[in-house]
């Protein structure tokens, strides 16, 4: 079931108008939504005031459903229509499993295919796919959808399934033109390659597709520098599908709002924000809702949005969303709040740093910042250690204790993780 790209914004609005009604009708079939939607007039859903009467849906509400009742209370398709299950992508709390019907998968496959088109991937390309393969959908959905563009794929999976050393061998053997995976794993492969004297920047890989983690400017720059490739970032969620991807302009992610209707709302008032302003992202699935009727789903992502100029590019009918990449991750050391994302950006901006781990510890009754760093092979480690300590002190007003492990130690630890965690508060260990 392919979804052609709308020819105009007027056609896009017509699709949204029709499918929003269908989305509410689907939701009304679920016992979970009983009484939540009784006051909604489906003939007026194009009126923003009527649409905003629909209460937001948050993950904690789904987690509150008893496990043995979840499929009966929230899911609406008979089991005979289930094609597969997708695991929720969050790292906190108990995971949820979303059934997907065969119709859902057909539309989702089209959504993933669009990312290849936007990167210019075609029959002359081979893709090395390092996304996890299994109950997280991204890896296998990208592998399947490549066939629609005629591209070849190596289903390598993450380092937990195919060891990173083997992945580097496969890249050398199969000479892919595209690498895809989480940004942190792309950096890990680059570090491992450098450790073994392999220059990834001279490989045939010219494009990289990332997803599932925030991609800061520092991470992007390091990926492009170490791989010698152009980086495209994408965004999706298991509650819907892949929802958008960067174009070659790299000015934000083009959101395919014919597949998912998106809103950007003020965090406090929940009123729509103007173009260019930041707000919380709310999503309504327009097609992949045959089993799980996600209606005004609040993901917690902080974004801004704008309409691009309509050009000859057929994807210019869609809005562009930019992630703020804001995170609540921080710890306080000696009275100083240390934002994890800001710290990570600072580290990856340093050419000498291959990999790092940051820990808040308490030794002898005093808080301390322990910074474990693996330096690149070309670095003067003594000079680099002094430089990093001074940069951290001047930026965060805390002098770290810098330690240097055997090269590859951190990489082996991070390879065991689905999503890399470089920050730990050990003070209560």
C-alpha cells in the first residue's frame, strides 16, 4: 500500500482532513478511549478548537493499563490481522509492545523508503545497515524498504549481533556506499577503525543515515570527519513509523505529514506555537493506526517547525521540524549543574578524543568528576589530558580527574548497549 507524495499543500490538507476523522473513529473502538471522545464532533475536526478538545495521550497512561488487559483495552485489530510487534523505543519504565497489521506495515515501508529517496539512494548503492535487528523496528524496516529503491543491503545489525570488528571487515569486503545506524555506534566504529589503522574516510561510504539518538552539531561533525561522508538525520517513533528525514539542505527534518499529523504546542498552555518557536511535539497516526489508535500522542520531544519555500522538490509540500535536542540529563557536582548533552558536545568537539565516560563519584566524602578518556592514536596524551581538564574546568567550573584506560575498553563496554550511555552518577553505589 504505497502512499504517493501529495502534489500540493492543498492536497495534503485534504488527506489530513479525511484521515483525522478516521483516526478518531478508530480510537472510539478502543475501550481505553471510552468517554474521552464523547464530546468530539468529527464533522468539525478541521476547526483547531474542536481538534484541541481531544485530550493528549501520554505513555504513562498506557503503562498504567494492567499487562493482561493492554491488548484488549487499547488495541483494536483482531489477532488474525497482526503482522508483527514493535517494541516502544524509550529507555525508562516498562516497555510496551505495539501490534502492527499487514496494512500498517505496507504504509510504514513506504515511509522508510522515502528516506532513501531523499538521500538519493538507488540501484547503484549498497547499504550497510547497523541498526539493531529484532523487536525494535528501525533495522528491519530500513532493510526491507531498500528493495523499493533497488538498493542492496547488508543486514549487519548492531554490534551486539555482529561484532564491530566483523562489521569493519564487511565494510571493506562489500564496499557499501551508505552506512546507517545510531550516531554513537557510528562513532564507535570510527574509533575502532582508527585503533586498527583503518581509514574509514577513504572507504566508498559517501552517505550516512542516523536515527534513534539526538544528533548534535559536534556529533555530526565528528561523523562526517571520521567517515568522510555526508550525514542525514531522520526521526521516527515506534508509535507511528519513520516520520521524517533531512534533505540535502540539512536544515531540519522534512516531516511526512500525510502519514502522521503533527502539532507543536506550547509546553504550558498546549496552544499551537508559531513558526520558528519551540514547543512539544504531538503526533496523530493517520494510517498506521489499524491496531494501535495513537491519537494526539505526546512524545516529549521539544521541536520547532516552519514551512519551507515550495520548489520543484516534491517534498517541499511538507513542513520542516528541527529538534531542540534538549535533555533533562544532568548531575550536580560541587553545586554545578552539568548538562550531559552539553558535556558530550564539548568532548566530541575535541579532535583528540576518541571516546569517553563521565562519572560523578564521592571519594573521601567529597564529590568528584571522573572523566575516562580514550585518545586517538595521533594525540599527545599528556598534552591532551591537560588540555581537556582545562577546557572542562573553564566551561563547567569543575576540575575533572582524567583517567586513560587501555584503548578499546570503553568501546567494548558501549557495544553491549542498545543506546550508549556515557554518564553515570556513582555517588550512591
